C-alpha cells in the first residue's frame, strides 16, 4: 500500500478544517504538540555529551571521529528526506504524514541512546553509534524536516504565518527551556550525578512523552499551501533542477549562510554551557549556577512573546532581527570580558537574550518568505530540498563543533568526575589533581555514589569560556552585517498575487476549473461540516436501533439545536473579532490623522515627499526584481518544457 492510499483513511484526518489559522491550531498544533520532541532534543543537545564523557567515561579519539561520521550520514538522510517530502502526495499533505511516522521512532530511539550495554567494550561503542544515528539520522530527521515545514505550508497569510512562527518557537524556547534551564540543573542533574541507571529512567520518561505530543501536533495542524491547485507535479521535477533553483537564489543563500553562522555560535554555546557552569562560574552540578544563568538569561524570551511580533510587523522582520543581533553581541561581549563574575554574566545573558528575541521568534517566518520567493521566481516549490539543506547545516555544525570540542577536551587535559568509591579505592591515581571539595568535606561523605569533581587547568577553563560566550560575540556582529542584505519580505505580498495569478492561468490552460484557494478552503470547510453531520445521523440511527429507549427524532433535534447553537456562537465570535480588528484599525488611522493634523504645512509637505520617495523607491525595487524574476521564471519553465515535456 502506498503512503497516499494509507493516509486516505478518516482516522488520519486533521482535526483542523478552517480556511484560516484557528486557535486550536496555534495552541495544540504549534505550541503544545512539538514540546515532546523538542524537549527531548533540547535535553540531548545539552546533556548527551555529558552522559558520554562523565557517566560512561568515554573519551579520546572515538568522541572526535564518531560525531563527525554520524553527522555526515545525518546530512545524507536529510537530503533523502527532503527529496521524499517534495514527492509525497497524500490527502493529509506532504510533510504532515511524516510527523505521524516519526512519533514512535522518537520514543524508541530516545531510550536506546541511554541503555548502553558495557559502554567501553567494542559492542558498547557500536551500540552508541547505532543508537545515536537511529535518533538523529532517522527519527529526529523525519520529525524535524516535517515539523519545520508546517509553518511555511500552513498558510500564505504573512500575519498568520508570523503568529504561527511565534507559537512554534514558544514550545522550544519557553516550555523546553523551562525544563532544560530550570528543572534539570536545579533538581534533576544533582540527583542523577554519574549514576547510569538514574539517567536511563529519566530519559526513558522524556522519550515516552514525545509519542502522544507528536500525535497532537499531527492532528491539530493543516497544510493549506499544499492544498492549492498547482500546475507542476513535483514528482517529475529533477532533483538537480531543484538544487540549482535553491542555490541560485540570493535570498535563500543569505538565509542559509545566516543559519550556518548562527548555528555555529549556538551549537558551541549549548555544548559548553554545563561545563562552563560546572567549572568556571560554579561547582559541579551545584543545582543553582546553571539555573541562574539559563533562567535569568531566558526571562526576555518570555517577555518577547508579547513584544517581538508587533515590532516585526511595524519595522519589518529583517530590521528588528538586525537590531537584535547588535544588542546580542553587546551582551555576549560583557560576559566574555568578565567570565567568572556571576553577577555581570547574568546581566550580560539578560542583554544578549533581549537581542536574540527576533531571531528566536521570527526567523522561520523569514525562511517561509524565502520559500515563497523561490516559488514566485521559478514556478516551483522547493520546500523539501530547501529544508534538507537547512537541516544539513544544523546537523553538520553540531557534529563538527562536538568533534572539535571533545578533541580539545582530551588534548587540553580535561579530568572527568568520578564517584567517591572510585576516588577512595585508588587515591594515588588522583593525588596530582585538586578536587572541588576540600579533604575535610570528602572525609565526611558516606555515600560511595557521591560525585567528586576536579578543578580544571586554565586551558580547559578558557575553552569553556570561549565556547559559552566568546564565539557568540563574534557571530552576532557578523549576522547583523549579513542581515543588511536580506530584504526578502519587502515585496512578498506582490509575489503572492503573481503566484495566484499563475496558478489560475495554468489551471485554465489545462482545461480545469479554477477555484480561488480562499473559496476552495471555505467549500472544503462546508463539505466537512456536511459530512460530519451525515456521519453523525447514520451513527445515531444505528445507536437508536440498538437502544429502544432512545427516540431518533428527539435525539436528532437535540443534535441540530446544539449545531445551530455552536454556529451562532462561532458567528458571534467571528463578528466580535472583526469588530475588534476594525476598531483597532480605526484607532490607528485616527492616531495617524491626528498626528498629521498637528503638522505645519512645511512638515506635512516634507512628510508627503518622504512617503512619495519611499513609494517610488519600493516600486523601482519591485520593477527591477520583477524583470529579473520573470526572466528567470521563463528560463526555468522553458528548460522544463524542453527537457522534460511539461
């Protein structure tokens, strides 16, 4: 049975049927649903290397070569997954079905990462390689590719898409962040220590959570863009043609380079965080240092939920993100100059994360604009291949950074913590090292499983400092400069109109009936309501036949009354929403009018001249871009028709 036929069953239907993004979709599909998988990944990003180095006591060349080799394979599976998604055609969309497939894989692979038999044996090392790739190269690749595409494929409405981008990031930044930044370092990590059995229990629970929550994401999302009538069958478009389209687009290149540089800084920060807090700012798993750094630094992320998108709408996504990275660099620089001063580091982290708000919440909306720009320019959607390149960057950088970091740990002389029992059984082995606990404190310990950590030499400490705060200072400045050239959102609304017009022309040229996507979505919603009512009536008849105490007419009237009541409530809610939006718009317009009324003739004239100049500038930009875009579109379409008879 093909994937398309499999997903035709009613059991796989989305619970979202509205033509516009709904509240259920935002809260359940984009906020709560992703929490399981993203939480698991966030914990692994921060603590998996700690598990390998400190609990399993693995080091040396293996932890240098293994991450690199694994990420090369991961990059390959990302390309394959992008290729597959672009060629997936089901009733449920092209990316959504893969969310469902990833759900059990995430749970299974998450558990196998920590259940490692005899870690220092050949079989144990093979198991580590297998489990690592099962999670990252298959389970999380399948999930992340499909999850990341849901925002671009959900709607073309830039406002709704921006809102989804915010909700999508809340699940990662706030919910996952609260656990990783607060609960884990304060409560869980001190309790786990270097006890492998405790690690297995906790990580199995986290892995199990990914399954039901990913199902929630699947059932409460909807691919509206994929449902639009398209003239080009992506199954027939050669891979190399798509690759060429992506890598000849200046905006997509800028977006991918941007993400590469950003990933470089954040990957090294994530891997260095725990080590930095354990050995530079505080003591090993003291339960407070990492919590303070993460939570106080993360407070702006909570505030930003309410502030960042209004700012982005007013000043532009690119402009707000550019300004953010300048602030980002300032905060990181403060931490770098005073790396051992907890008070100043906390201030620096707070400032840095204020600057990081736009990147965190609106980047995926910018990326979605880039995908739409490619469709306008070439007539082809390259969602899967673009996202695969995006993910290749992410996984490759993580692998490279992890390998370099682990290699540096070994070469610079990192000393992994041990249990009290190990320390007392072989005191001569550790006599040349200084512990974080005094001899008196160690003598009072009675639990042989208590963790004993060592002070690290200056070279290792500097590695931790550069990892956590140094590199991000540099990357923040580079990103601000790079963003000055990323102007993809400027004409995106005009491009959406061109895309729709082309769809209409191609549809009519093929002798097919054209239905506007908005109208089609409304008809689909109405059809769903009718089908649901008919199905309920049939089920009610069957139920009443089995239970003679139930009167069919009475039960049907109750149902119709409920449906009508729900319809009225929905209609009233819609009217109230429209009234609020209209009142808000009128208030803004009134404010503008009052502002203009208070201007002098000279000021008013200058204002009108500025507006006229801006309009002229924007129109000139559009005409220039339009000319190049139309030329490229014709070139690509001619090439496809000539070579592949489209």
